C-alpha cells in the first residue's frame, strides 16, 4: 500500500454530492420519502407514486403542488439550495418536512434523474435531465402545474451501494409502509401507490383517518380502534390506539408523528407500552397511531439527515402526556358501549395524575375490610400504608354491591349502572398481582413454612431456576439450592399463603411466551403474574360471603381492575339499559 500522503484537495461537487447522498439516500424508500415530502411541502392535494422493480429500475412521483419557477429549476437540484429556510434560527420555526436542501441534489447525483415542473405563474413548464450529477439537458416544455420527478437506475453511478439493498419484497414493504404512514398523517391529500403498474394503496383525500385505518388493518380492527385526544398546555396528542384485545407480536405498529413528521423514538414507544402495562400480555404490542402537536421552538428536527429522529426540549412532559392520553383512552373504553365513562370516575380532570388519584381512592376504602384471605393476611402489615395524597378521589370501578356467587365461579354484583359478573379467579389474580408488585418496591413480607420443602426438578429446569432464584427471593420466597437439582423452599410470600411451593417453582421455570428475552423488570412481572395465577382462588371454589365482599372491595382498589395480569377480562357488565331492552321494556333489540 502506498502510504505517501497525498496533497489535500477540495472534492469535486459531484463527488461531494455522491458522498453526501449516502446519508440521505440509503435505498429506494429514501427516494420515495424525500420526493413525497417535497410534494407535501409544495401543498399538493394529489400525490401519485409509481415504482418499478421495487424502485431499482424506476421511481416516479408526481404532484399538483406549487411547481418550480423555470429560472429556479437548476437551484432546486443544487446541494444546500432550499426555499424553506434562510437562516439557522429558522430551524426552530420549521413547519415544512424538508429544510436541508439536500434531497434532489443527492438523488440526481446517483441516478438518471428527470424533473418536469411548472409553476402556476408560467405558461410553459421546464424539464431538466441529469445523469450521475451531470446536466444532460434543460428545456421548456408544456406541462400541467405541479411537478413530476422520475428517478431511473438508482445507484447506477455508485454500484457499491447496490450491494447493500435488501430483497425486492422487503423494499416494497418499506415503501408501502411509508406511503401508508403519509396517508394517515395527511388524510386530506389523495395518495396513490403503484407497483409495476398495479395500484396497491390509494386514499381518497376526504380527511377521514378511520377509513385509512380500514385499509391498513381491516374493517374489524379499524372500527374497534379507540380515539385518543389530550391537550396539556402547548402540547397536544391525538390519534388512535388498539383496545387491549387487539395486539401484535412486534412493535412496528406503534407509530408517532410530531408536527406532521413521522418520528421514531424509543422513549415515546415505551411511554405507550407503560400505559398498556399489565393489561396486555407480555411480548404482545398494541397498534397506536399518535399525532403530537408541539410548538416548533420546542422540537429539534435537525438531528439526523433523514429527519426521522427529533429531540424534544421537554421530553418528560411529552412522554407523560402520551402515557396519560393512552391510559385514559384505554380506561374510558369498555366492552358494553352504552355505559358512559362518567360512571367510572372523573377521568376528564386534566391536572391530576391517575396514579395519585388511585392511591387516594384506595385509602378511602381501606380499613373497613372484612378479615379474609383476600386482604392483608395476618402478620403482614404492609397493605394499609399507602401514602395519602390529597385531590379528587377516583374509582376505577363503580362501588359494587354484592349479590352472591353463582356456579362457585362468578361473583354477581350490582353497580349503579347494572349487573356485574366477576370471574373470581381472574379477579383474584389481578388483586394478588397488584399487591405483590406494589410491595416489591419495599421488601415483600415472607411467611416461613412449618416444614421446609425440598423439590427436585429435571436438570434443564433446575438450571433455569438457578438463574432466577434472585427474582424469586425478591418476590418474597426463600429458596435455596440444595444440590443435585434440588431446591429447598423455606418461605413463601405472606400474601400468597396457601400456595403450594412445588407449583410456584414450576411456574418460574416454564417457558416464556415469546422468544424475545424480556428485561429484568419484565421477567419479574411475568413471574409475579404466573405465581399469582397459581395462588388465586380457582373456579369451582365456594367462597364465604365476607370473602366475596373482600374480593370485590380489593378489585375496586386495583389500578387495572378490568383485566387479569394476562390480559383477560375479570368481569362482564350488563347495563340496566341492556336488561330493559332484553325484557322488552324499552325499544327493541
Ligand atoms: P428541501 O426539501 O430540503 O428544501 P430538496 O432538495 O428536497 O430540499 O428540494 C429543494 C427545493 O426544490 C425545495 O426547497 C423546493 O423549493 C423545491 N422543490 C423540490 N421538490 C418540489 C416539488 N415537488 N414541488 C415544488 N417545489 C419543489
Ligand atoms: Mg426535500
């Protein structure tokens, strides 16, 4: 290798553009993204995209936007030339999707590029042809107002990049996902996407987002999506989220837009997931499409050349808004539509966090519980010490009056708005789970066994258990290795008195649902949920009246009383109205 230093020289413009293009234009999808964003910025009402061979052969985007003046066309394809920004401080008042002035120059430097455009002030259009960054021709020509850009043989001038492209199927999926996102974000624009002459996606521009959701997720899911809308000071969020019964196996459908720009942000996603926590099964993910509105001076969009990452000035305020908005929508939702959310407490209050409210609610009810195995067992002082906070009292469930037990499985209760059937097993699971989790922040009280039990597991399972002993001990078990794949259980959580130690250990070594390795905290939750399932009263078990009452009272105090920790419903509600209809007292079915 020749190590002699070469003289320093400024790169030729074409070379510089080709290098810069690597950042902005990674793949065909990036071309589509940049061209569609330009069309949106130009105020287009109709945007048509047509793709051949997943974009390798040709990408065409045409719009009916403002067009480009003929004397500016060359500037449009010059690097760092933009009409959207003229000074750096304007970076914080950006309303357009583009602002870097890089896209057209980059695309033109790595393809055979033709732009045909006419502004409404001119009678003729202009057509500029560029190949590999070099101008081939520029001529006046008749054209409708708007622009149409054709990009052929992408990366022909930088063949090394071609090697990095994914399969056609992958690329097509990315392009259609991108177009669908724009469809959702701009429902008033008519989008059309063609692959090799066949239309695969089309919106009608009537502004109805739910119609677009139908195309994306099908009618069944789209009609069940819950609406989210919350404002807090200068920030607001709105959009759609799936109810807890609809989940996906990955987080691809957790989508955000900030000021009309699609953004990817792990912290925002985790805010959403937190809101769903314990309501959906671990390893499952919701569908959410959320639009954030944030004052432009509080969001930095110039973090990355592709502009998909942003920085918020007040990230915590935004994450908390998102979490509250999602949580509220989930709680306001309920399976019997005629039930009004008012009965479930004043979720409309803007300024108090739900968490604090529930703590205070639980304090209200505490103290008058019949002694039973459902609330604080003997020797366990922890239950009654939640910290009192002042503020409005909310109940996540209406106060229920016990009627009785049926089939030794369901508790029947009357609420202010009709009849409730509570699944005693699922409800008890939820109650135990929330108590256990809340005790985890301090130390979970243990109850020693009179006779410590030694349990032997198959070698595989024994190994798994060894790795999770710490979690078990954190949950209030006292378990030690006893040699030869055996373990000695000396104590179990006081809360779970009566639980068979053997069953508890098996639960810990069972396989997890998905092959995703959950985080430590998740693992603890999964195990806690499973242990609670084992410990909960079973269907078919007759409960005394005080036990039934205690179960209802405990459930009322839960933060997520409507589902068990695995996401199944704990109760079914028959509203007064429904009963009246059933009995032919009002209207007809
Ligand atoms: P940016 O979008 O960051 O300004 P681009 O390279 O994407 O940079 O575009 C350069 C300029 O060309 C834009 O600022 C805009 O004035 C003009 N332009 C590009 N595409 C269109 C279009 N479809 N309609 C009207 N003007 C366009
Ligand atoms: Mg642009």
